């Protein structure tokens, strides 16, 4: 599949840091442009983040980064393309949990090996969901919402951005941990769900902070809690759902991988550059404006996040009996 869109950013080779050579006589990495694959359409959240990062990565790596959009089949098209590339560090993929943590359990046949087909590089950001309700609902806290839902099994409805999406699975986890049952109403986008939420045609949602918070500020929705383990630094007024349901965490994330088998020196080179960019105040501030929290860390830490996420979301999917084939 041809890339639907690509953008090339400047080299800034004069500012490049020293980079490791894999073996005597080989060129140091990187010695040519790096392809940065986004498995979603242009102008979406992952695409915006990718283009924001490459502007800062290019001068640190001393080579251009070419953003390629390869959308389709719940990110499977882009993921499969990257998994099939040589493990040389010149093709990398920005991921959401679907690529490795949920798609393997939602679809019976994926065109890539979700568990062994990729090399972890770096965790980029957390994207919290918030629990919101229509103001007509008699609940002003997570505890009150749980009590109301328990007293009215299957009578409340919740929206999502589609079966198997982050917003759907976050609420399935919520219902499992709270002992509640609600009716799932899937939409194609957060915008469509938001319209019906504000109109009172749907009672609740556990959806993207960035998508829902403007309606909260306008008074059209009431926010009850956030899906992170602790309240956000910039929004301490929104309590963590985990304060009522200990251990609850329903936050999505963005991270970088490459094909399986990338040599450790190349992985470290990329990881170092990403961590430097993620530590920049202007990047962290831009992420906060987008409703995200910048992360970072080692490839080993990311590998653990992925492994734990696979176990967690597999359980949620199996208990809810969600299948998309």
C-alpha cells in the first residue's frame, strides 16, 4: 500500500550527536533518512505527535525523518509493513495499545506477530480517559455513579469510539471492577459520541480527556474521574477513578517500536534521542495542551509495559467476550 501522506523534515546534520557504528568498517547510525510510520490517517492524534517529534529528532540524529501514513484495519496495515522491514533502525512505528496489546485478542488473524514481531524503543506518552456523565444523571462522584449503576443494571448507556477501542475497553474494565452493567453504544468517533452525550441520548463515557474536557468546561458534561493512577498535575481537581476502585487504570498510551531484531546500539541511539526530545519543556507543554503526559524511559521499561498491557487487556477482552472478526 502506498503511503497516503508523507512529510520530510530538515536534516540539521551539523548538530548531530555522535552515533555508534555496529561493527568495524560500517557507517555509523543513522547514515540515511529514517522512515517514521504512522498506522493511522493524517491529522489524527498519532500523526500530530509524530510530526511534532520529528522536528526535534532530525537535528539530534543528523538525518531527515520521513513521516509515512499507512492507515487501515485497526493499525494492522502499518504495523505489518514495519514488521516486514529489515531490522536496521531505518523504519520505526508509532503505536497505540491496539498494535500489540488488544488487536491479538480482538482479531483471530493478524498480518504480523504482535508478541515477537517488534523491538521496543521508547514509551512516548500517556493519554488519559475521563469518566463523564450527562448533568441530568444523579451522580457527582465515581462512588455515586457506581451506586447508581448498580441500582439500575443495564439501564444506563455508555458511548465509545467503537468496539474494541480504548474508550470501550476502559469502560469494560470499569464495569468488571465495579460490579456494574451498562449498555454499550459504539460510535465512529469521539465527536459523534460527544454530540449524543451532550444531548442526553447517552448517559456516560470513559473517553479521551482531550475530546471530552471542552464540554466539561462548557458545563455540558460533568466529569467524575480520570483513568490515571493519580490525578494529573495540571488537573488535581479531577480525582483518580482508582481512589474509588483501587487498582483501576484505563489509560491509553503512545510508544515507538521497530522490526524485531534491531541491534542494541541502534535501539539505544534512537532511545536516547527520543528521551532528549521528550524532556524538552516545549514538547511537554505541547503534550499537556493535547491532553497527554510525556513519558520516556528505557526499552526494557517499555517491554514490561507492553507485556503487562497484553495480560491486562486480554483478560478484559475475554471477560467481555469482545470479538471483531
